[in-house]
């Protein structure tokens, strides 16, 4: 761990965890850096021990929740523990060696204790994943380790709670956030438990900023218009392309946590667009039984809409694109697409 080889640590810990009986505690030796403790707990580590707080102190190293710094690199003490609140960085540097080591070791212990308390609080709140992501962005090796951890999502999801301790929204920052177990659980349950209603067409709307989609905004109004129209009722299934969850059938979007999230994922990024398009194509090929799809989108989402249509056509489905201007226009276009795709006798 001194070399920040956290990816290998993930492999070792997860191998042990998957082979241990569920009731057996897992002890991690030498877990001394506070910024990796949240990830270790997420992997299922129950106990830690380390002499790092003292070893780092002897080497003049100062712990923070985000990493370890050499004392000579600091311009100030970014901490309010009982040690740092009474000293300046210059006073700490100018102390006799033994006294300085003692003060640094005490500070390092306070930081480790505070991080463990922060982790326990995150577990109670159901926000441990958010803390793991926050810490992972403090060092490239930790971010690599988090990506490695996500490779074990099938095992993780089986032991991940369905509901959070405190029901609140989930945060998605980028494609790394899509590795969280809730996303896999949603897609897995679509495949294993969900059967879409019989329909000729999939009406796919690119997500908007207002949620739930079935209650607010133009997606809700469009869905209501389709349901009221005698020509479309029963022939069209409405779903939402979500940056966080891939695809969300509109009748499920009030199910936690499918509309309780905030996302900063940028659809214009090629990786994000490709991932979303792949999820939609997977749904259509494996679950849906449609003859065509109509993708309705706001202008800011035209890049990802085009990528989705391309993937759907490769999957053998007729796909039409329509920028959203009004509910009436979308309904009229949907009727036209259905007419063009209806076999003539």
C-alpha cells in the first residue's frame, strides 16, 4: 500500500471476500492511508490495523482524508483536530524531533478516527458509494481501483441493500458512477423480471431535467397524449433513455431509485453516448418486441439520439429521429412512422 497499488489490493480483497463464508469477518493488515478506507469497507473489510500513523509521523508525513503530505510541503495545517488547532505549521516544523513525531502521530490518529466515523455515518445514511467515489478522485490509483472493483458488480449487487438507510437521491458524476450496483440491478431485473406491454412501436424520449418523467415535463404530456389517442393507444410503449440507468420504461420510473437521481453525465461525450445507445439496443434486442422505434429528443441531445438510432438500425429495427418541438408534432410524427412501417396487403 505504500506504493498505492490499490488495483491489486482490490483483486486480493475481493477474491478473499467471495471465498469467505458470509458470517466470517475480514481483516485487512496495513490499511494505513485514510483515503482508501471507504473503498476497503465497501469491499467488505470489517477490521483494520496499521502502524502507519506512527511510521508516517517519523518520516514527517501528515495525513489528510484526501492523501498524505510531507510536512515541509504544507503552507498551513488544513485540520482542526486538537493538535492542529493549537499549532501553526511553522511551530510544528520547529519542534524537537521526538515531540514533532508525537504530535504528528496524534494528528494522524485523529484523521484515521474521523474517517472511520465518516464511513460509519455514510453506511447509516446509505451514501457509502458517494464517499467511495469522492475519495477515489483524490488519487489516480484509487480511481483505477474503483474501476477494478466495479468488475465484481455481480457479486456486489447480491449483497447491496435495495433501499438506502435514509431515502435520498443518487448522484451520477460520469461514467464511473454508472458502475454502482443500483445500475446493474436495474438492468438485470429488466432482463429477468420485466416484460414490456405488447406494442408495435417504442417511443423513446431522451431524459429531461425534471423527474419523475411520468409526472412532469413534456415527456409526461407526450405519454398522456399517446394514451388518449385512439389510433396510438395500445400500439406504443413509452420509455426514457436515462444517462444513469440506460433505459427506463415509463411505467417504472416512479420506482426507487429510477427517478431519484441527479446526473452530470454529458451525453455529448462519445463514451457516454455509446454506453447509452448500447443499453437501449440491448433492451430492444433482448426484451422488446417492437417493429419500430421513434426517438424524440431535445436539440442538446441530438448527438446521442443519432447514436441510439444507429445502434437500433444495426439491431434490425426501423428507427426514426424527431427533435421535440411540441406534443402535437411528436404525436403526428409517431402516427406517420407507424403508417410507413405498417405492412400493406
